[in-house]
């Protein structure tokens, strides 16, 4: 009996040791293969990311600490000298930069809430049980996003220009006189262009999140007597809050990069928009009209810092909301 018991214990230990040995042998051969596979798949992305994002950002940061200086009569051309924070001091005391930043922030205060509210509203309408022809309305709302921003701005400038626009002619015949390209109307004209173009993408982003909500949750709300509006605001919107915050974050970052629309409006010659109307336009003017690449790089770095700060604030507020 003792020998039989000992043999049984030995056999059990052998069986228990075999999986461990196999796991050790497998781990020794598979783990390096997995690491090589991960590097092979992700390596091209990180290389392109470094070349197209990190390297230009580092180069712009390096340029911002230098400036051009002429020695003597200037026959030898400008000399690059270390300037420290001179360019940053110049930008933070530059009236054009400060006013342009203020315009962009005001533009964002109008543009971001309007876009997110409309995107969420259309997404909820498409997700509603009362909506028919969903595919048709999804296509119609998403089509403007396919149009390049340059083409969209040109089309809207045509619609904003007196003597060309049938919209302005119709308003004038009705006794309503609106100047879309000058004064305070320019800001809302640019918001309209941006909302028209970006609405479809953000609507689809929120709509996809709505489709992920368990149907039994919605059905339970309807069984409890909640109507479509109550279900939308009390059940659906809280469930897709992370998607709404992602859309908000993308929209805020996009609003700080405002360039194409005001540039086209300014080039029309019928607007009060100047070459320094936004910080991006000021950086473009400094680089390609004044050849002051160091100051343009400084403006770019400041815009990136502002985008980083606003992104951090929005992300922090979203995390606090999710933690409740």
C-alpha cells in the first residue's frame, strides 16, 4: 500500500510538472516572437509619428529660441543668434497676437457648444424609434464633411458676397440687410461654415455610441412610461457622455487651428478680415511674408500650449464627471 501511494504521488507530481515545463518552454520561445511581431506592426506607425509630429514640434521649439540678426551693413546676410525667451515676450506683448487669440477663443465659445448641441440632437433623432429613412439622413448630414475645407469656404464666400449671392438678394428684397463679411457678422459667418462642414462627422461619432447602448435599457425606460424626449436626455445622453466629450475635445482643438476659412474670406477682398485675424494667420504672414520663421515658430508653440491646456481641462472635467 505504501509503495502504491508513493507511486500515485509521484505520478501526480509528474503530471503537474509537465504543464509547467510546457509553459516555460512556450514562454521562452513565444514571448520574443510576440515582441518582434508587436514591433513589426507598430514600428512603422511610431516612425511616421516621430517624423511627422514629434520632429516638426521639436524643430519649431528649437527655432523659437533664436532670431535673425544683421551684422555690419548686412552684406553677409542675417546671422542666427540665440534669443532665449525674446520671441515669447514679443508674442505675449504683440497686439495682433493677443487680439487674434481672443477672436479664436470667442469663436470657440460660439462654435463648440453649437456644433456639439446640433450633433447630439441629430444623433438622437436618427436613433429615435420615430425616425424613418435613417440611411438617407445620415448620408445628407455627412456629405458636407466630404467636401474639402477650401472648397466649402469658397462656396460660402460666394453666398456671403453682395451682388453674387442669391441669399443676400432675397434678404435685400425682403428689407433685411445683413453684412456677412464685415464687422461682428464675420465671426458668425465663419462659425456657420465650420458647423456646416463638421456637423456630419460629430453626429456619426455620437450616433455610433448610441448604437452601442443595450436595447433592453432603452426598452426598460419606455416600459416605465418615459417618452422619446425623456429617454433621450435621461437614458441615452448619460450613456454616450464619453463620446460627447471626445467630440468636444476634437472640436476645441480644431477651433484653435482656425485658418482656411478666414484666409479665404480675407482673400475675397470684400471683408474686414486681416492677415493677423487669427494666430495661425499671423504665423503664416510672419513666415511667408516677413520671412520671420523664428517668430512664426514661437506662435505655433504658443498655440500648441494653449491647445494642451484646454485639452487637459476638458479631460479632467470629463474624468471627474465619470467618477461620480
